[in-house]
C-alpha cells in the first residue's frame, strides 16, 4: 500500500514538473487583475440591484399602507 502511494506521488511530481505549463509571473498578475476587476464589477451590480429592489419594496409597502 505504501509503495503504491510513493509511486503515485512520484508520478504526480514528475507530471507537475515536466508536463504542466505554468503561467509566467506577468500572466499571473494580469489574470489576477482581471479577476479582481470582474469581482468588483459584479459586486457593484449586486449592490445596485439590492438598492433598487429595496426601494421598489418600500414603494410597494407604502402604497399598500395607504
């Protein structure tokens, strides 16, 4: 059992070192910046929807109470 685990780990390490193409530091930075920007835009859209729905619900409740 332990021998199989050692073989698996050795093969996994070999594949990570030789077969995986890792991004460059510049590619990684630009991807991270893109993810942060997309997250910020998404957060702003959700915030705007929350405020809009809150105001719509307040308007509906005010009409109901008249």
